[in-house]
C-alpha cells in the first residue's frame, strides 16, 4: 500500500500502477537479474568471477535504507533499533574487510609470512581467522603481526585510517542515542538537578533534599508522567481527547461518583485532569484552607487525620474522591469554600486534580451531572453536620423568589418591547403620511 492524503491505499491495481511508474521499479528489476549466469559462458568466468557478476544485487541498498527509515519511525523502541542497525553495519564492515584481507593473503600466498592468513584446511577456520584479524585492526586493539611487504603496509595503513573514521562515526551514533534517551526523559519527567542545587544553595536540610530525590526516583521507577499536558499540547483537540480518554478513562470510571455519568461528560472531564503524585507524610489539603481543587484517587492510600496530624479517622483508597464540597455552592453549607478535613498521604499517592474553574465549566454544560454532584455533597454535609437546613430552605425560598421576580421582569420587558414596536410603527406611518402631503403640495406649486 501507499499513502494518499494521509490515508493508506491498499487497492492492488492502484498499487501496481504506482509502483510501475516509480523510480524504484527499474532499479529493483536490475537488482534481481541473474547476472551470475554470465559466468557459465566460456571465457567469462576467468575474467569476471561470480562475486563481481552478482554486484548488481547492491542496487537494492536504497530500498534497504528506506526500510530502515520506516522501521525506525514506526517502532516502539527507536533507540534499540538504532543500536541494532549500528551493530549490523559494524559486523558487515568487518566482514568486508576480512574478505579483502583474505583476497590479499591469497594473492601474496597463504602462510608465506606471519601477516597473511595461514593455510588452514577448513574454509571456516580461514574465515574465522580473517574475521578475527579484521576485528583487531578495525577496533584499533593492535596485537597483530607486523607487515612484511609494501602491499601489506599499504593495506594496514588504509585499514587504520578507515578504523579512525569508523570509530568517530560509531561514537557519534552512540552519543546521538544517549542524547535522544536524555531528551525523552526530559520530555516526560522533571529534572531533579535544579531543585537539588536550589535547596543546597538556600541551605535546606539534607532530609528535604533526599525527600525530593526520592520523589523523582519514584516517578521514574513507576513511570509516572506529571507533564502530560505539555506532551499532549501539540495534538488537535479531538485527538488529544481520544488519547487522554484511552489512558485515563478506565481509572476515572472506577470513581464511584462517575458511575452514572454520561460518556461525553467524562470525555470533557478527562481533558482537564492534572496528574499529581504526593510523597509519604505529605498533606494534600488541611482543614480550613481555601478549596480550589478536588482530587480523585488513582493509586495509593490517604488518611483523614485529626488536628494533631497523627490520629487517623478514616482511610481513603483507590476510586474515592474528596474536596468537591469546597468547589460547588451547596445551599446551607456552613463551611463555605473551606476544607473540612485534613488529608494526609500514607505512601506515594497518584491523584487526579481538577480545578474549580474547569469543574464549573463542565458542570455548566451538563446540568444533570451538576445535580448528581450536589446531591452527593449534600449527603456528605448532612453526615458531617455541616449543613444548615434552615439556611438551605431560606436560600431555596430566596432563589425561588428571585426566579419569580426575574420572570416578572421578563414579562414587563416583553410588554415594553411590544409597546416600543407599536410606537415605532406609528412613527413610520406618520413620517410616510407627512412625506406624501409634502409631495402633494410640491406638485400643486
């Protein structure tokens, strides 16, 4: 198949027509021609030789490089593929050098001096010796016999110069792989270096430096990605929603609050979630703080602790949520937008954070979800004793009265608009009548 406007075309006739008209077709035909059959002709085999007659197969090299490029861009492990490709090039280069070394040894005479290949009875033993000799030369290890004649000196010098060039190429390729690995880590995980240098420059305690280092180590070991929003930012809105939904929607569905919510609500919600990882002993929120976010527990355990910060009143696990009371305006809530409990992370906890503005935007678009969340929050406030039913009834009555007054104002406004439309029609009619009278007087004059 081939890509047309970004869509894979798999029609056989179109693929055939495109391939026959491409530049690759004549090269592929020339590469598969059985040119080694020319050696069967009398007198040709002594001049050309089978290896030289098969040189047309090297015309497939551009197609091989094209396949390498496609694999490197589509594989899930591009750095491992680059290392494997570099190893293949290295082995192939040593093989070619060993073939040249054996050809030169055969021309000078096998076993005539210590530098050339010895006269082994097994061809495999001769190839292994040549490959070993080329490995020592191209890796600049040394420990090879000294050349004895001019041809051997020239071949050794050329081999060392080639080894220097190859070593520089290999070093650059390995450096590129390491740089790509570092760039990939920097794109996903925060760098601990600047934070540690800042703490040391400010004279912070070693325990705090170790705590920061352990937090970064936990992110890398468990593959937590706090910078997801920055990574997904270049994607279009629809594709970003699909990616976020495929990654986080299963975990979000485990939250009891969302069991009855529509799929579209969760898709809008998952785009606004921000992952956060809290370390052991860290307070997620404290009682009395102004609430600006609510949290969903993805992994880990959190404790609801008393004012002493030690006594555990309850333990929250995976699939639970907290902090929504401070974000939604529940009538009769005596705590206002303040936190009602101290939440402490027992171990490393992976949470989803949702801001107040983002939650309000989603709930405005989906009133049923807002009603469900308000009902859950009212039930929790009743259980905690933080709901003033009298104030709630008064707020409901005031809201009903305000709604009634608003309807009255709308009716009055509609009446005023009707009267204004009538006056405007009368004014236009009077203006038309006046214009006709003026025209009539002008005609008489």
